[in-house]
């Protein structure tokens, strides 16, 4: 049983942590008697527990909390900002350690996601976060640890923390220096990029060291990530994705997370949103991000000076295909792997199946239907070993309407609701 004091801290500091999406979290609160007032199987309290996904697709339950909601900064968008009159509270190092181990022993969680406001100074805060990780490892805690690096903390503290954490992250928050100065004037882009560069350098150095000494300890083996708030300022999608591309190409980040702006505090610098959160735009940015990381698209192919915002009606790959009809139709029996990846409705696994299968026979529509492609969408962009063709409608002026009316997506209920929300 948790003491009332620890329970209060847990409720406040887990609630304050929910706005950080950079652990792919999705919280839920469902009591054991919600269904027809009959006691059910299992119970999810929703206090501090979220879900993330590992590289191999496993769902991992994490204790997601702030170390403290005190903060020396007054960022307009942050619930923990200095001027907010919410109750300020903090864990001790030992409290976080005992809480994590207690939840872990009871099989509530498989790991810890630990962030924090900044109290006193960055080094003071970073040292306490590092000590939490160190004490957990010293007590043989082998669960997953995702730790936030504090901007402004010394490189030595970041190095020590990375030797205990599995993943580290530094939230850039705003996509541009201009927006950061507007909503978080006490911060600068350089203060965010400096620890990112330190973590990158440590990762490279550790990789080289492990080539020489296989027994050398690993530094943040799951790499680093960051988060950007979308919709709190007026950046277009081209600016946002250009920043993401910079993080992937120059900082070697594993993930960039996009968080639709949620109005939690009143401030004259913030947009006049009420209940409308830009979820659809956030979704499209994740799709575009996927094209950058797994489909070999260049950022300028997805967005550019003539096309600065992603199309909310259709996904970014289909949008690119409609703007580049000269690329199609593709002969599925001769096109290379990277070309096949560009076909709307064809994913990475399907593309590999196509490449592997066509060694044994020329592929036709029946073959393609079995590969799991989104056939009603992909058929307009493909030619194959069949007399029937669908690509002739590519030349029609209303092709966009044709494909929208005849295609279906597993995301369609989500997107339809969001379109109604914004309508």
C-alpha cells in the first residue's frame, strides 16, 4: 500500500507527465467495476502507468512521472511553468527508486519514464535523475529506463546518466528559434541542441569503444529522441519536417515525436484554441515522418516551397503520387524495391514480398491481393501481368475524388471523426 503522501505525489507528478508523448504513451483509466457494475478481470488505475512499444513490437508498461513539477522557467505552454499556481511537489531519489521497484515486483510495469521540471539549476536536477537510475541499477533493476536529459546540465552528468539509462531524450518543444523565444524566452535552441550533440558524441564514442572492448558498458543503447509541440505557433509543415530531417540526418535521433498542442493554461502568447487539438495534422506528420525514416523519401519531396502544408484529406505518400503522375504506372515485375515503396497502398513488408515472389513467376492482380497491399488504392498506380488495367484513370481530372471514394483505410474512422471536428 502506498502512503497518502506518496500517492498524492504520484497523482500530481504523473498527471503533469502526461503531456510528454515521447515514449509513445497512451494512458487509460478503467475501474474493475465499469462494465455493468460487475467485477471484471484486471484493473488499470491510470496513475502514472503508460504504454510504449519496443523495437520488436512488444508493448511495455512504464511508470511515467516527473521527478518534480517545480521549474525555474516560465514556458507559456507548460503546466509546470513557474507562474502556474498549481501545487508544487517533488519526489526524493529514494521515493522514486522504491516506487519503481515496488511496481516492478508486482508486475505492474516493465520500466520507468522519468522527466522533470528544473529546480535550483540544471545540474542539480540532472544529478538527481542520474542518481535514481544509478540506484535502480545497483539494486539489480534490469527494466527499461527512459530518462530526460536536462538542457544546460554538464556533459559529465549526461555521460553518467547515459551509462544507466536505456534511452535519453531532450525535448526541443518548438520547431524554430523564433517560436521558442516567443513561448519560452528563457530558453534557446542552442541550449537544447547542446545536450543532443553531447549524447550523439557519447553514442558514437561508445560504439567505437565497444568495437575494441566487447565488455565495455553501453551508453543509452536505445539511442535518443525528442518532441515538438504542433499548433501552438504558426510554423508550416515544411518547417517542422525540415527540423525533423535535421535531427535524423545530423543528430542520429531514433524518433521525433509530434504533440498536438493542448491548451492547459491561459496566456496571451498562445493561440485561441478551445477544445480543438490538431490531431489530424499530428497524424499526417507521423505518416510523413515514416516516409523519411523507412521509405527513402527526401523531405523536399514530401513538402517544399510550393507545397508547405501536408494535405489533411489524404496521406503524404498518396499526395506525392498525385503530384508526380509521371512516375506511374509502375511495372510491378520490373520496378526496383525503392520504386515499389513509392506506390500508395504498398508498405515495407508488402514490397519485400513482391521482390521475393516475382523471382518465381510474373505477378498478376491475384498475386498482389494476397500480399496485403491496399489494393483499392494501389491498383491505379500499378501495371502487372494482366490484361485488366486501372491506371488509365490517372489522366482524369477528378482522379483525386475517384481514389478517395473507392479507397478505404484502417485509419478512416479516426480521420473521419477528426475531419468533422475541424469542419
